[in-house]
C-alpha cells in the first residue's frame, strides 16, 4: 500500500513537471501545444536510448533529453510562430502522432511496439524496491521544486511579463519594442525542456517505455491538471497535477465495482469522464480553481477628478 | 529499381486514396472557412460515420450505397448536436480554447463508441470480387465504387456551394461574416448547416476509409493527420484546395513507398504540413495564414 502511494506520488510529480512546462507555453505565452505527449515521448526515448545503447549516465541522459526536446520545441514553434495560433495546434498534434508512428516502426532504434525495457534507474540495483521508490520520489521532488523555482522566477521576471503581454495582445508587445517571435520560441523551448525532462524521469522510473504509452489522452490529463490548478499559475500547476492523479486513481478503484461493464467499457468510462471534465472546466472555470494572481499597481488618483468616497 | 508499372500502380493507388481523403478534408476546410477554428472533433465524427455505416451494412444488411448515405446523415446530425451543445459555447473564448475543446470532444465521442462497440476490428459486409486488370495495373471493384462515391460527393458539394442559395450564403459568411450579417444572413443557421455538411463529409469519408480496411474506435483519429495535411497543403479554408491537397498527400503517401517502409506512410502527411507551412503557409489555394 505504501509502495502504491509512493508510486502515485511519483506520477503526480511527473505530471506536475509536465504541467509546469505546459504552463510556460500555454499559461504564460498563450501558445497552444496539443502534442505535448510527443515532447514527453521524445524525452523518454532520448534518455532511455542514451543510457541503454550508448552507455551514458542517467544524469547525462536526462540532461540530453531536456536539451533535445528544447531543440525540437524551437523547430516546431519556429515553423508556425508567424502564423495564426491554430497552425501551431495542428503542427503540435501532428508532431505527437508522427513521433508515435516513428517510435512504433523504427524497430532498429526503438524496438517498435514491443517497447524498450530494462531502462536503468538510479541505484535500482543497490536499493530494495521500496527504498528505490522512496529515493526516486525524493529525486522527483527535488526536480519539481527546482523547476517550480525557475518557472516562478520566470513568471515574476521581466521575461515573464513580456510573455503575458504577448499572450494578452501580441501587437501591443511588438509596439513596445519586444521581439515577439524570439520570446515565443524561447517560451516554447523552455516548456518543451520540462516536458522532455518529465519523459526522461518517467522512463527511468518505470524502466519500460512503449509507443502506446504516449497517447493523446495524456495531453488531455495535463491540460486538465493545468486548468484545474489555474492557468498561468505555477502553484496551481502542481496542485492540479496532484488532483488529477487522485481523480484518475480513484476512478480506477470505483469503476470495477460498477456492475455489468467489462474492462474495456470501464476504461472507456474513465476516458470519457476525463474528456467531459476537461470540457466542463474549460467552459466554466477557464482560469482554474486557483486563478492567476497578477500584481496590480494602484492607479494614482488624478487631481481634480471626482473621487467617490468609500 | 522499381519498374514504371510499379510507379504507375502507386500513382493509381494514390489517386484513389487521395480522392477518398478529399471527402473529410473538404469537410474540415468548410468548417474552418465558416467557423474559423481547426475542428479536431472531425476525427471522432469520421469514426461515428464509419460505425453508423457499419450498423446499416453489417447489421441491417444494406448495400454500400445506402450505408454511406446513412454514414453521412448520422455523422452530420451528431456534428450539429455536439456543436450546438458543446463547441459553440467555446467559440467566444477564442479559437485556441475551441480547438482544445474539440480534442476533448473527440476523445469523449470515441469512448462512447468504444463503450458500445468495444475495441475489436470490424469489417464491412462486402461481396468478394476479383481485382480488375488494366494492362499492368490492378484495381479492386470496391475501390472503384468508393472512388465513384467520393467523386459524386465532391460534385454534389461543388454544385451545392455554387448553385444553391444556402451554398452561396455559406460562402458569403466564410468570405466576410460582417458583410454577410448586414445582408441578413443568419450566421447561426449557416453554422449549423456547415456543421451538418462538414461532419457528414467526415462521416462519409470515415466509412470510405473503413471500406478499404477495417474499422475500430480509432479509425478517425488514425487518419486525422492525413486529413489535416490535405487541408493545410491545399490551403485551410479552400474547398478546391482541399481536393488538390488530398490528391497531393494521397499520391505522396503512396510514392513514398518507393523509399520508405509502408509503416511510415502517415508521417508523410506531417512532413507535407511542415514543408508547406515553411515555404507557402497559405497552401496551394488558400488565403493568408497569419
């Protein structure tokens, strides 16, 4: 039971990392990434392949995963950055599907749909399974804390302000002399790096990855986590990730008790609920449960203008 | 070295696949032209159509022709209903929010189908026929029927847009919504009609794709990349563009078999999207893309 809870905490941490990354892209800069699962997959495969086949260390693999996904993010966003935002939606979705197709078919590299197994985990051999789980949880917690710190700094920095300005009105930001393209590509790259890092963590934790793990549903989970917590809000991203893991796991327990439905039907009900919940949140709570709090500067009263007394 | 006949066969296959692909691509681009957002729910509506046609064909024993009509009508009705109940409410929030909502909608609908039909592959009930041979080329009679259905659908759509009052009103809204509303065109009604036609085309296309192979709840999602590629290559929002784009992508996907294993076929669509957006973002026949 304890092991199960730790495993859930680890997946909440990985989701939180993804939500933090997507928050930079979507929450700060207002760009859409409908294929975030593709970036997650790239990170997972890069780190897994480097440690399995090239003999890299796990830390090296994870660093490479973050860098490679950031580079992919640069390419994907550069192609569409001057176009209407819906082209980015199409390209990112297509990217995720293409990664899945390539991962399923490049058998020489990724072992196809059988997936890669035996991916090393840090000290997996030296520790007991329980100790490994706990140790990994600590690693995830440290990384999430570090990324939270960095993204929080980003949010309050001039860089973050420019991103929000671009999100709210691109033209105004451009008129203010900001290089909109550059900022957007940077934001996309930073967010993608976090997604890649999350993928690498996932690969080293579970020791097994296969193309059918990286389905579009995962993209919805993260969007839902972010919407639940609050778009544009780093604390919300983490809270939302924990909430979504809790929701997913609790439905896993409840649905088998519903009489008269098969396993496939149970899975269908779960996926349906996630999709429906996303629609409800998007419609009624687009700012999330913990809305983004903006620093507001008080407007000094103008002399001579009528001031209503409180 | 592939022989000329092999290349010819691939081109023929590509033209047939492209013509079928053009049907859902026209639906996508029509919806985009009028409602101005990439409707990813097209994927699930293609699957809805494929299953509606399956029920008509395999359970009720209808032949292919009435079944594709049922596929069109059912997917069209579902399209209008889901748009009225769900997607319409997101449109004021902007096209990005609506696009995300359409992805969620597609997954929800897919799971309704999975709940009702399960995950197994299903085949249509078709008579077994020998392929026809024309010189060195081979074509299946069913493929020819699919091709004819696709061409007839295209012709009907072009006729509808060019000749009927409703079709003209649709084009007017796509061209300039403000001016159209000044002229008294009801944008809501046009929105419903374009959803019915667009999602109907998706459903019909889903069934045509399924007729060639098998169907399951992911049928639509698997082809969405090619459909979007066709629409983007042709120019999002341009219906003749969707046809040209679909033929380009269809032939491209087949010709790539000369160099690549068939498994990478769908990745060709993505490469086509990237190339077009880099070199000519508005596509072959589209309007400006920024």
